C-alpha cells in the first residue's frame, strides 16, 4: 500500500480530487484496518453526490493539508473546499473546481473521508453491508452489488441491524402506482439543494436525430478500431431497442450487441424485416422504430476521472438525447454549451480536452457529462432521479447495460467494483415487455 508516511500506530494516505486543488493526507489507525464500511443509499447521500450510493470512512482527526501537508486543515479557511450542510450537525466538503466530495464533518468533530478520493485504498477497507436501502424504493445499487469477496451483503432497510430487504424488492408505494410509473411522460431529477431541477421525457423520434460515436461502455476504446467507434452506420445506441436510419432516411431497428461468434453486429438487425420502418410489438401490432416501449441506455463507469471527480468509485450514467432534457418550468431543451443559456445553478469542469463535467455549485452533486464530439447526447447522473416515480434504477425508463463497466480495465483495484461487475452479469431486468404503453407524444414547443 502506497502511503505518505506512517508511524507505529498510524498510516497516512493521500486524498485528492480530480483537478488536484484539493490534495490532503488523512490518517487511519492501523488497529482499525481494514476499515469496515457500508454503502449508504439514503436520499441525502444520493442527491447530494448525484451517485446511486455513497460511503465515507472514519479518519483520525482532521485532514492534513498545506504546502508541506503537515498542518490540520481549517475548513472555514481552506479556499479549495466548499461547505454544504445537509443538517445542523453534518457538513459535506467538496472541491469548488471539480466537484469531488472529499470529507464529512459531524457536530462531534468526527471527520470522514470519501472512499473514492483515496489514491490507494487496496486492502484498506472491507465492505460490510448496504444501509438505508428502503429509501431507494426498488433496491437501487444494492440489487446490482449483491456479493463481495464471496460474502453476501446484508441489505438493511435503515441502519445496521434494521429489517433486511430481500433481493428484487419493490416498495408498496411503487407497486400501487406501477401503471402510472410506466405511463408517466416525465422523470424528475434534482440535486439536494434544488439548484438543479430538471425532467427527462420519454424517447421519441427527436431522440433519434443526433449522431454520436460509440462510448466505452459498448466498445472498449483502447481495443476497438477507430472506424468502429466512429459509428459509421449512425446507430442510435443510447436508445433501447437501438435504431438507425435506412437508405431512405427512415428509422429502422438496429443492433450493437455481440453476435454468437464473439464479434459485434453493427447497423441493421439481420432478417427480412431490417429495412422496414416499423417492428411488430408483443401484441402483434405494427409500431414505429422508436415506440412506447423504448428506453434509454444506462450503465456504470469506474474510470479514475469519474471516481476522482465525484468521490465515489462508481459513477452511474443514463445516456439521453439533449432534446429530452428540460429545466423545471421550461419547455425548451436544456443547453450546456452556451454560457448565457446554461442553468444558473450549474458549474462546469473541463475534465480533459473537449470533455465536460457539470455539477451543482451549491451542494456539489454531479449532474451531467458531455463531450464536444457528441454534444446532443449527454450523460445524466442516475443518482439524481426522483426515486418516488420509478425507484432509483428506474427500469421502466432505463435499460441497464449488463455486459461491461466503462473503463473497467483502468479502474482502481476495489473489491466492490468486482462485486458490481459480477452482480451486473446476473442482473434480471424487471421491465415487463408484455405490458403496452401509450404512444409517446413529442414535447410541445
């Protein structure tokens, strides 16, 4: 384990955000290693961070900072940190520049560090359980991380020791509004402070208009030919089922899934109907290529950029056409590329050339990611979704990609990232394709 320094009783590990402005050393008592931790799924953690869950680790005293990293920090004087209070007794601290949540301070002066901000955490922690799973209303990320290091993780409804929630559970409140969650035309997403408050509409024909190269979650970028990544067939991969335009400009079903031989099919689905603008529904009715059962693609990224930019090891994204994203109270699609039209509460961080991380400037919640190469298909942070509509996983809206985690080859060595990879491979989609939805109208001008 790489450390800054250590003595007989203490080990010091670096905690740093993506931009490097927030760079600290934090102390752990050797007697407490590995530190037992849990993933918290409460509404506060999700909407403050923008992640589907979050965790902090207890540290010995305040973080150490300064030019020579030898002085305990005073958060009220540290210009690299922004304070956000979730209650009178709890303060979160995040980097004002790149949004990484780094620390939590309680009223009793107890300090905690976010696990994703640690530069080296292998062997440091041991994931014990999920807590506050009831807040998710559908199990959330706890359904996707079931087993870590061969241990089945308890899924506590509230705190440790509370009633456990079974796999596949769905809140009675959602069960009673199953029809409305499937037919609702808007999905709200918001940060904890409310500065970011948006809604996403159902996929429609406008959703299939942008062009976008393939992302790493579908094709590992370092190992895939550039000609494939460029998506010459113009497949609308962010929609499920995916579509493309045929030779006469009509939308037809397409595929980006692995073929039995191990290579991937790109373009039309094979078969005599591949050039038809409609497909047959489960009820035997002809319907448009983008129809009432179409969902948006969603998946998890475990790259170092996301981890250090948010403070959590797993960044969960839904891929959405910008024409389907609106600010609360607006009927015009959201704009993130023009300063004068951007949401007022949104701050922007250039995570790498041409790639932008968008977050709330007040509470630090991760909101969007987009790049110059595909400005009209943006990534929306799933942790912001209103769980009361369709649960945290929102499976009536999202098709979770099970076959790959983005940039998994370059992820930090982490026991529960492997647990997520294994859990996604076994994931059962609860979406009921046999239940029809009404036709999705286009947004009004």
